[in-house]
C-alpha cells in the first residue's frame, strides 16, 4: 500500500532562489550520537512522519550475519521504513570509508530524486563525514614494506599498540578508529609516514543542506547503564552462539570478527582463550570508551542540535525532532 503524501514533502525542497541563481541545496537530516541513545527508534518514527527512507551510517551493521552483537534493527523495528547500507558486506571483507561514501552517495541521490528528504542515521563519525562533508584523503600510494612492519608490530604487541601510536601522532584520527581496526590504523600511520603530517581533516564542502540532530546523555552513568543493559540483552539473544557460527563459516580471522565491537573478545571465548566473565568485562569497558570517543568526535561539529535523553521519553524526543524539522523547512 502506498503511504500518503506528507504535508512537508517537497515544501521548500529544491526551491529556486531566483531566476539567476542555482536551486537550493538538497536537504538531508542526520541523526547522530553515541551508541545506545535511541537513534534507531527516533529515526524510524521521524521517517514515517516524513514518508522517507533511512541511510545507515554505522560501520558495524554493514556486515551480513553480524546481527545480534551489532544491535542491527530487525524488520519489526524498521516498521516498513526502507533502510540502506545495512548488510552490504560479507564478514571477511574490508569495507572502507571510500566504499561507504560511494555506495551511500548513490542512495542519497536516489532518495533526493524521488522528492524525499533522506535520513542519515548512525554513530560512525568518519562515515558521516565521508557522506555529508566529503572527507579529503590524500593520494598516498600503498607502502607494503611499512605495512608489513606494522603488521608484525601488531602481531607482537596487539592492534591496541598501533592505536596508541596513532593517538600520539594524530589523536583526531585515532579517536575515530576502533583499537582493533588494524587495517585503518595502519593506513593512517602509513599516511603520516609518507607526509610527515596527520591525516588531513580538510572538508570539501558538499552541496547539501544538512539538519544535524543529536541524542546524548548528560549523566554518563545513565548511558553506561543503558550500554550494559543492551550488552546483557544481546548475550541473552544468543550473541555467543552467533560468533561460534560465524567462526565455523568464515574462520576466526574474518575481518568483521576482528573489528566489530565485542566480537574479538567472544572469538577468544569460543576458542577457549578467555573466560566469558573476563571477556564481558572487557566488552563493557571497550564500548564505554567507544561511546566517549564518539562524543569527542561529535562535539567538533557545532551544527549539531542536541537533545538530552536523561529524563525525557522517546515521544518527547520525537516532538522535539519534528519541531526542529519544521523550523528548518521554513528557512529561506
């Protein structure tokens, strides 16, 4: 059944500014924030209100078959709203920000051409930047001897050591990368080795009008509690069994199992290398730290309008988001 047209649809969208000017920039709504703040529920409700589609900006749920431990939205949670950039890579694949930018940009264009305002939703900062702000990546060619040296160092001291090295040389880039993401850590260090400078953060302005909406908690203890509750729910839903099945299908070295939050620790449990209780404690710590890194990243964007979730309900957050969208749509 076709959804009814929403009264906001197309109003001031692609509006001509004058007979001698270009059309106004295509509009995009970005819903961002750290993990476990309710982005999925808000985005689905807002997408239904706007009769539009969602593009995920989450580096975890791009992987097929990693469902439980990534909190991937179910069909029930999607409520019929089309979602893009979910389940686009197999667990052994390395999926780069450039690949994300290329594929997600096609969805962005397609949604715009249908006359709708896309919703870009997620907490992966460099995906959001690649899609909405066009991150500049210098054309540094691969340096295989350097990469081999870094891989050997990671083998001896762990990928976390590479993350510490990058934190010293380029804390901004390090804050955006998972300590286990060896491929991207080595690439960042490779760029620094070649140029003598941090990974450039120049942004090539895209022709987009982006409304940034952010969800956060002022009380960090509340957010940590929500994260811990989500982890317990995922374990109860069969997260460890999912990891064991993935190991059987792809082997313990599959790329996604090394970089998706919590999966490396559960791989170690499945292989008998780490007790479950110890792994769970490490998972909670790692995700708490990741949440802090996400907020560090988002605080650099002064355009984000923040909603504090501490004492509010999802319905109040939705009312706030609708008001933000209405005001934005009325802007000339």
